[in-house]
C-alpha cells in the first residue's frame, strides 16, 4: 500500500500530563422508538475520560456523537450500559459538567457580564460570588473591557468566547463542546483552538469536543474517538489514527485528509 503524507497540523502548545480517571462509559447503548433495541443510535460504546485530557469525537452526521455527548452530560440516560462519574453511577445531569454550543446560546437582551452570570444564577450561586466568578472568567478568555457590551456588538469569535466564559465560570471538572468552533471562519477558528489549548495548559480540565474536521481533532486532541453508525470504531492518539488505523473506514478518513493537504 502506498505511503501517505499524513503530517500532523501545527501544535504550538505543550499539553498537560494526563491524570486520573474522571468518567467511564461502559458498554453503553442508546435506542429510540417503541422498541429501542431495534433502533440503536449508540451500540456497545466504551470510552474513558481522564483529568487533563482532550478527546475529539469524530464521525459523520448521525454517527452518534451528539447522543454520546448528552449521555456524558447526564442529559439523557443510556438504554443499557453504565456511566460512572468520579467513581459513582451518573444519574441525571452531572453537576461537574458544563457545555459550550455551536450556536453561542447567548441572551441578546443581556450584556456580556449578565450572560456569564446567568449560568451561575441558574445553579444558585449568590450575587456577590457570581459577579466575582463571571468577571474572572471574562478576563481569562480575553474580553476584559467588554463586560457591558451586548451580543449584537460582538464578532462571532467574541460571542463564542462569551459562551466559553460562561462554561468556565461554573468551575466544572468536565467541559463538553458540541461543534463549538464550526460556525467560525477559519482564521478565528484557529485562534479559538489556540486559546483553548492555552487555557487547558493552566486549567487541566477534561474536555470532550465534537467535530467533523479531522485536522481540528488532530490539532487539539490527546485522544480521538471515531464513531460510525453508533459504534466506536477506534479510540487512540493522533499518531494511532494517522499511522495505525483500525480498519478501512478510518484509513479512508485519513486518506481523504491526505488528499487535501498535498
């Protein structure tokens, strides 16, 4: 077989050392309809998330990525299988998990500061503490000075930073990102990837992000999980995916990328 040029995208930051297990997904299935066992969206999926790890969920539309992310968040239960968070069974929404969405999900009538505070108010954080945490998160993601701006006055990248600040202000262990950068233009998308890596070097959270872009997964992920028709085909390091694909499906994934980088 012809050797392919499968260079890894630029990775300017040194990633943090991977720590202890945070969440374990074991033999998880999820079905829908009157007979869920006949219409499986996820089929026997095993994933382990560790402290300081960035895991990219990759696959075509309908492969089960978003369903798996929602099970990890505790928003929907598996039809069968087990999900353990910090060593205990996950029952309902996980308190230590925050999400960042593709569509920003900002309230247009609230300022940047009020949008960040809104997430904290929803979980019962008092006024003084939520103001303190919101200001710290806004400063952390580089929007100091824009606290009183409204979403309509911000660029797409700045609005996504507000969504990220809202998630960070919650001080959670796990950050879930549902195609959070896909609506941004390529330059801003790269800047957001860089900022996420810079933040991760300090915060060392467990991050799971959905993407359709193999280059993005290779650039920021410690682990890449590739799903197809609800089954986990391969989960490994970027080097594993590029040079030791588990089957022809993963190999074709890599070959298509190689064809666009010549």
